[in-house]
């Protein structure tokens, strides 16, 4: 299948207005089969993928029970495996062209692009009434997360954020045990990750390199300001760059903070503050704060949450770059701390989670604890299949945007705190402002390049 000739810099209004709506694709549109109530459970959905070279390729494998009808990726070499796996799917570089040409065919869309294009792709699909599965951390900015949640609610769409652990067993065990009072009132949670596993702590923008074969760099940049191509950005290593990624916190926070968020019924934090590792071998370090190009090599971010639903105020502390909290005295000398994990501190004990285990510590406390009956329904299918099933049954998916939006907002507030190290960031979620800090409030949004908008 040959790609249509495209102009990636075209104005979106001109672009949408000038395209023909007809499609040559022969699959019958789902709305014809399902009628006004949507598809029957036995029907297959027509799914399109945007960004299918990396994690999107893995998501598609879990969606392969359905019709994969169209694929869009700005790097056809990187996406080669996905294209070859679904040879009947129409291929595109510009997802906007795909959505316009296939709008009468597509039922649902997977978005697994770099973070900076999550929102524009998700909104474009939802505006056409398509259900969406968008990879974590949902969006690049706090404001975008709010827009996605509001639009999903307004259009009554079935959505899912790609934090697959929310459909897993560990989060359910933690929730059941903590709400059973296993360690009493929880007042402190420590969460840590070994990320980043990509370059960070870089002060200077890399020089231009020869463009790799098959990549449309202008489309890859999408809504972000122009910069010259360098292989340090793509693929995968974009995560550490402010313009494109959300760092270790954005990458893993919607996985790990998700657990206490659910178990302890958290809402927006009252305040956030951060500190990070600096390269003191650089003589000009103090003139380079905050980091303009990449996230720091390691950081600590502290969230404060107020009392809620008979639960006390809570302090949640995030560590990345290999940093961890002090080793708890209750952990036996020969037991290792998880590489990625969480430590809950309560009035009656401690709970340790990580590396596919949930345990009270010390082990004697675990043996003495009477594990409560499982009361939270288990999801026996994949996170992607949970979304597909939800579409067919017209019910909320496991991590729909009404849940994922506020979680993503709160996680991303930690990145704003990194821009104001050693200060306190107080967020007003009703008015969407950082109290007393106009510069920080401005960072809740991002400026889009000409031709791109929500």
C-alpha cells in the first residue's frame, strides 16, 4: 500500500476542509452493523493505530482479535513490523489524513505516539466520535489531561489510559488490604523507580544529523517548536527531553502512583515540591536552572494530599534515577528492596509492594495477618481487551479518562515543581492555576506550532 502524497505543514482547517470524505476501504462501517446502540458484543471493532513502532506495536498485539484497519506512523522503517503484521491495514504518515479518509470506517483508535502528540491525536479522534486508548501519561501537559477527560465525558466515549497495572492483581490486593486496615491509617507513601534508562541531565541541544530513512521529521515534531533532527530523540529516547517527554515521573508515575491513588482514594494534591541531582562539574550550573533541554538525572518529588473520606492527610514521596527511601527497619537483612516499588507507612505497620509482590513487613506481620476475601472484581483479560469489551458493552473501561485525567494532572504537576526546585507549588484544580506563581501557571499548557491545535 503506497502512502498518499502529504503536506505536513498544512493548516488543519484547510486540511480537513479540502479532503474527500470517500474511502475505498471495503470493511463495512461498525455503526452500520451495530446500529444506534453500538456494536454487538460478537462484532469485531475496526481499530486504527497512531504511533505503532514501539509500545503501540505491543498494544496492537492485544487488540488483534479485532479488525486492524489503518495504521499511522511518521517513521515507516520503525513501524515496519506492525505494517507487515497487518498487511491489509491502510498505511499513513499523517494521522490527520488517516482519520479524515477513514472516518466512516474506524470505530476506535489506539494512540501510542511520543507524549507531546498524545493530546492532539486523541482530541482529533474523539472529535470524530471515536473511542480512544491513549498511552500513559495520557498527555504532555496538565491542561491537555483536563481537555481529554472533559471531551470524553461530553461525547460519551469509551476511553482507556495505557497504565495496564490498573487492570492487574497487585493494585486490587493493595486496595483490599489497606482499606481493611492492615496497617492502620496511612500517612506516608514512598514510591521509587530505576528510570530513567535513557539520556537525561543534558544541558546543550544536540547538533543536526542526517535524517534517517523513512522518517518524516516535521510530522514527528507535530505541535512542538522546530529543532533539527538528531538520533538522540527518536526512537524512545525522547522521554528525557522536556519538549517531547515527561521524564521518569511521567513515564512511570501513572503506573506506580496509580496504586495509592486508588487504594487511598486520593484526589488533587494540595502542594508539590521537588529537588534534583545537578552536575556540579559544570561551572555554569547555577545559570542553567531550571534545566531547559532535559529532565535531571535523578529527582525527588513530594506531594501533599489533604484528609479525605475518613482518611488522614498523606505525604507521597517520589524517587527516580536510582534513588530510594531509607530502608525500613522491618525488612529482614537478607531481603532486597524492590528495584521499582512502593512503601506504605501506617499507624499499625508497613506494606511493601514491588517486583510482582505485595507483603506486610516484617514477614511475621504477613503471617499473622488474616487476608480479607477478594471483594474487588478481577479483570481476567488484558488492559487492551478490557477497553474493547467496554466499547462493546457500552460501559466504562478500567482506567477511563474520568479517572486517568485527574491522576495524570497530578503526576504532571510534579514536573512543574521540577522547574521551580526547592519552592512549593500549590495547585488550584478548580481554576487551574498555580497559586501566586504566574510562570508556573503558564506551564500548565504548552504553545502549539502553527497548524496544530486541540
